[in-house]
C-alpha cells in the first residue's frame, strides 16, 4: 500500500489538464498554405493522417507522464514495510536517549545529546496526543518509568540529565520491555537514540519480545579523536610524609595525528604538586612519571589533568592518597620479644601484644603488620585468620617456635613451606637480595666485609618454588623467605630472635626490615572509583556497631545519599544503588563525622571513540531477536522529523523522478526524430 508523505502535493495533478487542452486545441487548428503552381505540391511530403494522429497522442501521453511523475515524486510516495503501533490504544511509546558522556560529542549543529533531545521532542509533538510514553536513560530514573502523557513527556525531556554512566544496550531494551509489561501494555514501540559505542553495544541481556518494535536512530559525532587520562598509580605503595614518591599516569591518544608537548598537571589539595609534558604517537599511549612529596598526614585530594577539546569528560582523573598517622603492629605470642622494644615506644606505630588463646579478629584484620613470635602456638582458626588478613593487604612475619619446630604447620603449608629439621651449625648470612624491591631502597651499597646476621640454630626449609629467598646462609639454606599472598606479603624467618638462636635482633638489618614490613602492609585504600561500575565499596577500619548514621555526600553537600550497609567478616560493605551525579570527591560521614574521602571518575569505557558502523547495527539487533522496524541514517533526520525520516527509508520518489525524466526525453525524441 503506497502512502504519501506530502499528500497536498497531489493537487498538482490538476496540471495534467494543461497538455490535454493544448492538444485538443491543436487538433482543431488548420494551417493555410499559399502556393503559385502545382510544382510546389510535389515538394510537400505526404503524411498519413493516422500516423499524424498517433504522434500527437504519443506526445500527449509523454507530457502527461512527465507532469504526473514530477508531481508524485514531490509528494514523496513510500510503502512502509512495517506499520508502527504508535497509534494503537494499548501501545506505549518509549524514547531511549543515551546520556552517557560520549553523547556530549560535537554534532553538525550542537551536541549529540541535544540533537537527540530536540528530535525526541519533535517526535512527541508529531505523534498522537493521546499516546502514553516512557523515557529511558542510562540513569534509570524512577520518575521516568511510569506512563506519561504528551505534556509530561515533553517536560521530562527538558529535565533529563545529560550526565549518565555507560549502560549496555541490552539492559535498556530488557528494562523497557519489562516496564511495558508491568504497566499492562500489550505492545510497545521504542525509539533508540545512541552513538552506539562498541564497548556498550552489548545486547546479550536483551530478551526477544515480538510485541516490541524498535526504531534505531544512530547519532554520529563530527570528531572521533580524543586524548584522555586512562589511569594513575603510585610507583611505591608506601607513602610517608616528607618522603618523595612517584605518580605514574597513563595517557592515551585516540586519533591519527601525533601529539607533541601535551601539558600534564598534577594538583594536590588544590595546589600544583608537579607538572610535565608528554609526546604521544597516533593511536598510542604513554606513561609519564611525576615526583611528589606529601607534607602532612591524612587524605590528600589529588587530580591529574590535561586539556583536550571537544571531548572533555576524561581529561581529568581524581584520586585520593591516604597517609596514615600511625600503623598498627600486632605481635602474637605468650610474651613479648625484641619487636616490642622496636614498636612500642614509637608514636608512628600502635603496638599490641596478643596472646594466641585470646585473639581478637577485628584487631588482626585492621593491623598493618602481624608478627608470630617464637613463643606462639596457634590453632588452625587463628592461622587461617592471619592468612585472610595478609590476602587483604597486611604484612605477616613468622618466626619459628623455640618449643616445637613443627608448630604452626598449617600456616606454613598454605605458604608452600615445609620444615625439614633444625640445623645447629653456626653460620652467617652470605647472600642478601639487595636488587629486590624489599631491599633496594634499604641497602644502597654493601661494604667489603658487611656485618650480616649470624645464626646458631635455624630450621632448614623446603619451598614449592614460589617463595623468594631474601637472605641466604653460607650453606645455601634460606634464612628469610618472602611470598605474595593476595594483596599482602608473608615473610618466614628460619631462626628465632632468641639469643640462643641468632643475633638477628641486634643486627643493623633488623630494624629497617621490620619497619619496611609494617609500611608494606599499610593497606592503602583504593585511589579512585568509577561511576556506574563500582556499586559496592568494601571498607576497613570503620566500626558500625549500634545505631550508626551513614551519609555519602559531595564537598558542598548539594548531593547526599544514605547508602545501604552490611558488615561481614570484619569488613563494611556500602551499596550505592544510584549513580553519582558527577565525577569528583565524595565524603563518607559517620554520625556527622568525616570518616574518609573517596574520589570518583567517569568510566573510560567510552573514551576510545569506537562506534558501530551503520550497516552492522541492524544485523546485531536482529541477531539478538530484537524486532527492528528501521535504522535511520543521520542525514535522514537533519530536520529532527522521525516520521519523515522513516518515510525516507522506503521512499519511491526516485522511481517517479526517473519516470518523469524518461518521459521528457521521450517527448524530445518524438518531436525531433518522428517525421
């Protein structure tokens, strides 16, 4: 069934009367020719009356065909392959506008998201005023997910937030179908406005629904090049006041042009901490290093930034460096050892002696350094608790028991270490792994005859090859082993601190080694989180016993959220069910007291500017079982009129324009060559 986008143009068919009247008038006219003699008659070519009439009728037909073809082409005929359900009374019209950061890219007129908003407004105006609407965005705002009339829909389009986290396309399709069914509609039509970033064009979550029609409107940006800060990290996890550290920043260039001398700025608490420049190859990445010094304890609000237009959502990266005023050291044993002399009187450490029979799980999980001394005999539950603490980032130092060399076997077994027997030969340390990161900033140079630890007794140990020997005796036996367990480090010493075993406690290496272990277990909190990706925060060093009021808020308190919380295994889990409104710093407040500062950044999922091609969008939808009615081209809806754009999809105006052109050429040929 053919339809016309501009049916008023059909009044132009009245112009067909013009050639008909002309031809009828010419049929009645006679031409008078004067001649002087009969010789003139011989020069006149005889013409058959029937042939002459046929030529006139053919010319008339071609002229009528030209006018009719021209009028029909301007009336814009089209034959819809599928009829939209937008006029049905039991149908709901959904409009999904991808409000992720990449939709702020530049279009030919303004930005992609503003083009989408205006096109959606014009669509709502064009459709039947009695339609019911649902507005879908990446934010999944509750107020938009109830049926709205035309005025309410237009109002919500104006209020729609342009800031949303990336969401897989399949989740949007599935959520719209679910809402349509919940509201009791038998059919639904969804108009999809998106730039179709490949990283989010995932339809795996979409469930096929034969009652849902989808009209796809790809929004293609003018610029697809981008410079962005991908990630940041510290070269050393140990951050102390007054000591230099290195910040590593990875920067990416998505574009086919090299970039030279790009300025990169690093600020801490609003003041410039460091700056540098970087050169980037086309479609390449680079890592820059900036040195900084923290002047005070506490949480430092940091940011790294560059300048790049027009895509700016990923030009800054916020993060928090937390410097703890004191570190918790827990020594487990029946009595204290020389470790107490080292840590107990130092204000930089909080020292606790814990008897194995009366251990406190919370204290263990919050400690930075755990020491199992030579007087400790641990049950299996306590040994497993120590392993759990190490896996979360703590440091563990295990000395052999002077009473039973086979004790604490479960702990050593989990570390892949087996005690063979006790060697009573007096030996010295022959090898120190000074190139290892544990020693490389502790021991700069060894003298020719260094005063290294001596042992009178030590346990001979066999490993599974994972543990790294940091100190080795003259006979090749390892004295100090180090192994990574989860986020933390476990150290096992083959000799005790007792003077009958070694002079380790009196050696110059003892103090820096133990202090380094404590700092390595400082459990630095995450530098930053990603909006839309991190929904659960796992926190330590926070007590939520009793009636506690939690508040998650930005600096000026214009945004506040009361997160749900849960406590499991000594850890606090915070659940952020709603996306944060923008990147920046957010405070966690417990009972009106600031507990910690967190930094949040926009996800870098959309920073690569990689979009699905127009030709692959529809096959991808159909492969997932989504009923796609049309995939429009950007040029089709330059006027923001989607009804017109859909007519363009199946338009036959070119056919009628071709018919008009052929009729005109045919008329010229008849008049020129038909004698």
